[in-house]
C-alpha cells in the first residue's frame, strides 16, 4: 500500500512552445493549485520577452513562484532551484493548496522530485580555472570535446554552449574518477518523497516547430533587440549565466557585430528546435510519466484538461482499497469519479474514507465546478429514490450558485423532492419563492404542478385558475422568443394533452363558450406571434447573410492580397530554381566533358589513373550515396596527385599526424563537396564532421579550430598548386 502521508505534487512539462503555460493556469484553477516555475530563465528580472515570461494578466490570479526573483548578474542553477522550491513548497502545503511544477527544464524537475543531493561533490578551484581558460582560449567546442572523451553520455545530454554544466561534469570526473552521467542515473533511481502526477505535453513535430518559429518572430516584433540593449546598459555581458539563454546570446552577438539580424533570428529558431528535441529526449527517460499528445485532441484543450484532471483524481484516490474498480465506482466522468452505490456492505468503511477524500478535493475547486458536481450527484440519488441524500446535494449545489434566478431553479428541484418526502408546507414555501422569478419557464412549471394537484383533489375551479395561469406563462414565453424553453415545457408537460383534460371539467355551456372565445383569441395571438416570430427570424437570417457576405468579402480581399504576395514569392523561387537548374546543367556538362576526355584517352593512361578518375566522377556526380574508405581512399589520393600537382602528397608532407579519417574529410572537401554532402557520403551526422574538422585544425596549428579556418587553409593549398 502506497504511503498516503506523502505530500501531493503535479508536474506539467513538455518541450518549449507546446502550450504548457495556458494549460497550467486552467488546471490550477480547477484543483486549487499554485505554480512553481521550473524555467531557468523566467526567474530573472528584466528578461521578459526572450524568456517568454508569463504576464500578470495571463496568470489570472493564480500565484506563481520563481518568477522575477533574481537579478541577471546572479547565478541560478539546480542547487539554488531545489533550495528555493522546497522553501515555497512548505508555504503552499501550509495553505492547503496543491503545487504544480511547470516548465521545460527537466533536470530541475528531476532534482526536486527525487530530492537529489548535490552537496557531496567537493571543488577544485585550480582545475575549474584551467577548464574556464580552455573554454575562453580555444572555444566551447574544445571543452565539449574533452567531455565527449571521458563521458560520452553527458556530452550527448549537455550542449556545448552550456559551459557551466560541461565544466561541472569534467570536474566531477576529475575529482571522483566516475562519470557524472552514471552518478545522475543512480540518483534517478531514488524513490520520490512526493505523491506525484507527472504529465508531459507533446505535439506533432511539424506543428511544434511551426509554433517555435512563430514565437521567435513574435519576440522580435515585441522588442527582443531593445530588451538585450537595456540589459547591456545594466552591465550584462556574455559571460553571465543569464545571458547564455536562447535568444539573448544570439541577439547579443548581433549587437556586437558577429551576425546580421537575419542570421541571429535563423540561429535562434534552429537552436530552439534543437532544444525542444533534447527536452523530449530527456523526458522519455523519466519514470512514471503520462504523455499527452495535443494532436490526439484536435486542439480541444477542454477535453485534454478534463482527462488530465481525471488522471489526477485517480492518483489522489488510489488507496489500494478493496472497493470496486474505477469503472464500477462511476465510470470515467471527471465530474462523478466516485459514485459508490455499487459497493457491498462489507466495504462501507472504506467507501466512506474514499468519499471523504473525494469531497475534500471537490470543495477545493471553483464554485462553478462544485455546483456541477453536486447537481450531477443529486440527480443520481433522485434516480435511486434516495430523497434525503438528494435534498442535501441539491442544497450544496444551490449554495454555490451566483444568482437569485439560478437558486430559484434549484427551488423547483427541491420542491419536487420534498413532495416525495410528504413535506407540503416546505413545498408551498418553495413555490412562493419560485413565483417571484422573472422567468416564465419557472413560473409555468409551478402553475402546472399546482393544476395537477387541484385536479387530482377534484377542485375544478382552482384547477381551471391554475391552468389559465399556466397558459398565460406559455404565451409570455412564446412572445419573448424563448422557443427552446417553450419546447422543453411542452415536452415535459404535454401541453396539448393538458388542454384536452381542461375541457373535461368545463361542462357548462357558458364555460364552453368562454373556452371557445379564449381559444380563438389564443389562436389569433399565436398566429400573430408566429408571424412576428418568423418575420423576425427572416430578418435575422437576412442580417446574418449580409454579415457573412461582408466577412467573406474581407476574406476574399485578404486572400487576394496573399495571392499577390505569393505570386511575388513564387516568382523569386522560380528564378532561384532556374539559377540552380542552370548550375546543375553546367556541372553535369563539365562531368560529361571530363568523362569523354578520360574515355578517349584511357588507352594511353595507366589503368590506375583511369580507375581513380572514374571514382572521382562517381563521387562528384553523387552517383553512389556512400563512400567506401577501403576502396575509394587510395584512388582519390592518386587522382589528387595526378590532377592537382601532387596535392595528397603535399598534405601528407605538411601534416603527417593526420589520420585516415581526417584525410578523407580533406580529400572530399578539396574535390568540391560541402560539409553536409561529406556527412551524407560518410553516413555520419554533421556534428561528427564538425568534430573531425576541429581536430584537423588543431593539428594544422590553426587558432580557433573553426570551419572558416579549415576552408581558408585548404584554399591556400589549392592556390599553391595552381601557382605551380
């Protein structure tokens, strides 16, 4: 049996831009919750746009913690997050509320949920300073390559730009001799001290990336550039933890002349998409997680919210008792998760315990939701003829109404139940209250009930009077345009049958004449009312048509504008496609010329040279999507020596420490292939090619080990060959 003393906690997370914020607000309002932000950037003041920070208006009165708590020059890390979150959890539990931890920093959530201890690690100031120096002098990639050698799992999980975490992982390995990834995995196996429900929102990858792009565009429109300028004026610089956040470091680089604005925006979008992918990878490793794909709900977030709420109820009430199953306890409705009428007598004590827990949860919700739940439970009890229980639940629902008219609606229900209990005086007093209502529907219901009672008792005069009142209320209802309510009344009481019954006790000819006159007048009134009603409907339809026509015209104008814009874009794309097609044709022509040349001269050329030329043509024409080092390396080396003034031999002479894999990169690049093409040929990721290029640059004695330096050096070697 699970420890019921554990404090409750809800985690709502997911990749960036998936829609966590809005959903967490609605969930908090439903379950009496408050929110603890698990976001590494929204904790900072003055950093609103780039962090997509929630506004006061968006909070809708729901209390948030760890928003706008620190200045940008303060460090925020997992240890500080856990310390502050635990402090606020004590406040939340003392107030009798449920904490909802929401945000996209999975490491923070994991540390809090499983109470991971970070205090055991010592520090080596000298080693840390050495690592910081390497990052500053040689770049983040050099430091990240060091981590990849000693702890590949951590290198995969930690981005190269997250220098603080890279250094911590290297320092941990240096001090303990163990990998921090293995240490963290052991910590993840700990049992949580909380009774939690862990939800991860996701969505179709294409939709998610589209929202990410839109969010970045909106940040730019809202003034991200100006926000970063203000942060610079406050003394913020790129070495601060706060300024390493997505969006901030790129715009800062733009302001310092490293990128154009277009390049910065492109990088922000790309890196944010990569970040979202890493988030999903992280959450897939977590235990006891419920995944909710928004695409499965066709963006019907109300249904999604109800399902999440029901899941929380089930977790909160899962006491492993010997009561009937969830289905037997009332089905899947979120409003009646515990209808326990099917329980047997031996479960009475356990049923009572669960009921108490259920109503404790219900009473923490907003009044509107409470009213719905109590009313539905009252209807269940009415169907079972448990009149006293129905009265109690109806009163509970009535107490949670917001208007007098709504309370009088419950008076009708209560009068019906009290009548079953034989409490006539109470029934009469409730009817008096209902007759004060401004709604003809409620008054008509009372008069109809009183008519039936008088008729049953044989009081024809009183019955006729109440019948007339009933007819008058129906006429008011009809003329007011509330046709839906009129149909509901007619269905409930069978209006035509009532009129037939009223004729039975009007035996005198004078009464018959009066009824005839009244019927004629009523018919005339009904005909006039029908004419007015249908005329109004026609006018209303005409107005709607005109409105729809106006909207459609606006849509047509908008589509026309979009069409004109798209035509311009299509023209530009067509021109680009023509240019690319022309370039392709030129390349194919050059290849064919080369091929003809070699075919015409292959008799006079050595077989080795001919085979090398054929291998070259196959690779540059992308005839074969794969590069076979065992077969192709020697041929390409021979071809470069023949066609480019012994280029391969010069490379070997200049840089004898290059490995065969590193030579492959150089050979393929000098033949004219781009880095992405090389990655495809080798069957590896672009990231792997980048790392090899970095190592080549270091062996060549190039400063930063960048692609730009590599390209420049290869070009210089080519110029030397040309001069010769």
